[in-house]
């Protein structure tokens, strides 16, 4: 029996969980295969985590979802599956190649009409999302460049209403988050994000550590309560 700190065990347990609880929809395998073939990094959420995003979307009865960081659209597809009838996802991606792959994945899944993919650095495209009246969003998933997480929290609050759920990926990163003196701007971006969440009276939040097919990491979850 492997030990509890063995990443291969985390992956085996993820397989076990997914075999039972996570639908093996060809759309997801296809999207990952196309992303891999196009040379995209495999830094998408895991299947179990994608299913969790779908569940969150359903829990808040999401009609409007914002995602920051599309990659090949794997997490976007999970979020789109959780949408209420006539709901839409707005997803923001800086890398034109990633966006091209994502757009093809959305088309192949028959979901292009429900996903508004905007190409450009999120800090540059977020003002347009607001100006177009896309908000307020019911759910916001932050999963792009980690140093910008503080900016994305600012924009998430601008584009929120009472009851909006804000989820941020990769807030643990093998435990590096606790290194207060880290010289890694990604670690400092996550730490600043968590400090800002903690200091924000409009938010009630926690973070949950995860292990699985994508290693040791975690999600922060913040609910707009004021
Ligand atoms: N949410 C995806 C993974 C996203 S990976 C999934 O789970 O399937 C992070 C993505 O953020 C990458 O595609 C990267 O190109 C993009 N990104 C990096 N900096 C960005 C920025 N400033 N604005 C928007 N997207 C950015
Ligand atoms: C990276 C980014 C992610 O969003 C993720 O889930 C894993 C890794 C990265 O930039 O290395
Ligand atoms: Mg991520």
C-alpha cells in the first residue's frame, strides 16, 4: 500500500473517484487531446475539480459566469455545463494560440453560442466586460497569471453582487503559499490576494487544500455577503 504522501496514490484515488462520480463525457477527453496536440501545457484543473466547478455553478444557479484564464477551455466547458438555461460564460485569455485552441474546443462541444471568449490580457479586457454590461456575475473563477490576483480580486468585486461566488485556483502550490519571504511573484500574488480577501468586509472566505491528479494545491472560495 502506498503512503498518504505519495502523489501516485493521489492520482489513483482521483481515478477511483472519477470512475464513480465524474461523467466520462467524450467532450472533455477531446478538448484535452486537442490542447495537448496543440502544445498547450497540462495545467488545466483535474476532472474531479472540473466537476466541482460544475457543482458550484449549479449551487448558485449561475446564469452569468466569468472566468479569468481560459487555456484550452477545459475548465470553461465544466463551468458551461453548470450554467442555468440561457446562461453564458465570459472567459478571458491573453495568449492568442491558447484562445484559438479553446475556441475550436467550444465549437466542437457545440457550446460556442454560450461562451464569450475574449482575447487579451485580462487587465485590458475586464473594463470592456464591465462596459458591455456583462456583470454582475453569479460565479467568478480566477485562474490566470498569479501575480495579478490582487487586480482580479478588485475586478471581481466590481463585477459582483450580493451572493456572487468567487473561486481562485492554485492558492497552495505545494505549500509554497506560507513562504512569507518568497521571491516568487506568483507566491506573493496569491498571498496578497488572500490578505485582501481577509481584509474585505464584503467577503466571507476560506481556502481548501487539495491533492489529486494535479498534485498538491488548493482553491480559495469567497462569497460576497455585504
Ligand atoms: N482555467 C484553465 C487553466 C488556465 S491556465 C483550466 O483549468 O482549464 C492559465 C491561463 O491564463 C493560460 O492560458 C495563460 O495564457 C492565461 N493568462 C496568463 N496571463 C494572463 C493575463 N494577463 N490575462 C489573461 N489570461 C492570462
Ligand atoms: C500553473 C497555472 C495554473 O492555473 C495551474 O492550475 C497550474 C499551474 C502555472 O502557471 O504553472
Ligand atoms: Mg489553475
